[in-house]
């Protein structure tokens, strides 16, 4: 019984940290100014909560788990968007290896 209680508390802490950190990480990946980043973190938190709750109602399962999953997907999309944007703005082709003659 003690292992179940400790495990439940540990999972609860992990989900709580995900709900606190992931919306802010998403806003930071978009490279917003600080005031806009704070509002963006609130926006991404609300969106992940609403979508996660909707997914939990439709598919079943724990609401907090779905919210954390949606928040993680948001971070992944923001990281992919930033990577694509950096590649477009750099305008550089991939480096070509130089081989010595001889």
C-alpha cells in the first residue's frame, strides 16, 4: 500500500510539473517578448487544459494525463516550427565536405 501511495504522489508531481513547465516552454520556443510570452504561456495552458479535458471525455482516461499529453504535443509542434523557421531564415545550404587532393 505504501508503494502505491508513493507512486501516486510521484506521478502527481510529474504531471503537476508538466502542467507548469510545458506551456511556458512552448511560449519560449516561439521566441516571444517577455510580456507576450507570459500571455502566451497562459494561452497554451488554457488550450491544453480544454483540449486535454475534451480528449479525456471522448477517449476516456485520466484528465491530467491527457492535459499533459496535449501540452507535450504543443511543445513538440513549437520546437518543429522553430526548427523550420531557423532553416528558412538562415538561407544556407548544408555544408559540403572538403576532401584534400592527393
